[in-house]
C-alpha cells in the first residue's frame, strides 16, 4: 500500500511540475497586461521617475514632484514602486502606487537613504544608508517599520535579493576595493564573489537565480559583466568606450537593460540579449538612467506555480 501511495505522489508531483513549466513558458501569451520599464530622468530639469513600454515608447512621468526622484524599484507584484527622493531635504526611501499616486516617505531619517530593493515576497525593502557615517545595508518592512542594519561598518551598498529571498548581493570595499559580495538575508556569512579588486558594483540577480549581472571597471571604463551566482565565469558583455552601468534583467531572463552615460555623443537606456548580442537603444536622452523592468505576465505565471507547489505541500501534509 505504501509503495502505491508513494507512486501516486510521484505521478502527482510530476504533473504539477509539468503544469508549472508550461505556465512559465507560455505566460506572455496567456496573461494580459503590458510589461514596462521604470527609470529616472532629468529631462525635465530635475529627477523624475518615468515608466515606458519595453520598446522605449510612451514614456510617462509618475512623480511630478519638482524635487529630485531617482532609483525606481518595482514591488514583486507590480502594484508599487519604491524610489529615492530628496523632497524632504535629504535622500529618503519613498513608495508610490504604480500609477504614481499615494507617494509617501518610508524611512523618515536625517541620514541619506538610497537604492531600495524589494524582497521577493514583497514584505521587506533593503536599502543603503549613511546613518552610521559610512554606507551600510539596512532592511525594513514594506511599510517602513522595523528598520535595522545588516552590515555594520565599512562601505556596503547596492543591495539585490536572490529570487528565493535567502541571500542579498551587495557591494563592499572591505578588502580595500569595491567587490560584489553575497550574504544571508539576515546579514550573516558575507563572502566576496568577484575577487577582482578593480571596482565592481551594481549587482543584480537574474530572475531564475542562476546568474548575477554587474558593472566593472576592470577593463578601464565601466562595462556590463555577467557571472554565475557563485562568482564563476565572469565575462564582459558590452566592450564599449562608453560608460555602461546600472543593469536590470528582464523578468524572463532573456534580456538586460542598462544605462549609458554620455561619452562621444551617446547616452540613454539601452537593451541587449543576456549574452550581449542584439544591442539597441531605447531612449535618446542621455539624462535617462537606472532602468527597472516589470512584466505582469511573468509575475502571474510564477504566482500560479507557487500555488501549485502550495497545493502539493497541502496534499503531503494532509496525508500525515
């Protein structure tokens, strides 16, 4: 009887896995909604948060605040955008609805808070701050409560959560040069994964958790690099005389958007395949920067898979 029961479990698990895989593969065709890229721009004379279609069309100003607003970050479900703003006199972490409504300050601290990053479950936001006179990584609840330090000293900045929520990639100069590190989500067990000692920053985990894209100056100027999540197989994707930085993954792991800062008449937001091929320009204004990508189709597909896995867990539990 136990053998038959285990066989039934195996068949059911395989069926759930197959359904989840099909949902992920077919999500763009099955789920309504339009993918968007948020970015910040000084095209209006001050920094504002914009969104545009993924082909660069239909840019819309969301913040309309007249202060400086920058570094947008989508919540995992796409309902909100976190960002930094100095509208209260110093840099603070703000949050707003995806249409720009209900803008409010989360951090409310006299220090400079910047670079918000959502946890995959949407419950927490990590950010960098100089509250102890040097940059550290803090984390707080998504409503701004329970702010606390994860790194405690040296320069630690640019947090990025792993897709499973267990790790945070960040930048630190604790070995006298900026390298990409990974630590547990509670701040424990930090370790250097670039080990290049030539200015590496802007780490961003791929949605599937297998790779990390980042910026490095190891070839003389800022370029976009990619590596495995453990730091192996580091390779240059851009190889250009321009300054290329602030990469962002597409939710399907296939493309990378990034900023190009003006040099020799170029600048704006560009996009390329995840292997560096098929480079093209999305915006024509060199004052556009820090892209952040959201696709409701992919998000809904992932939610469906999570529901299937929850169902599997419930079946297992109910049998005990």
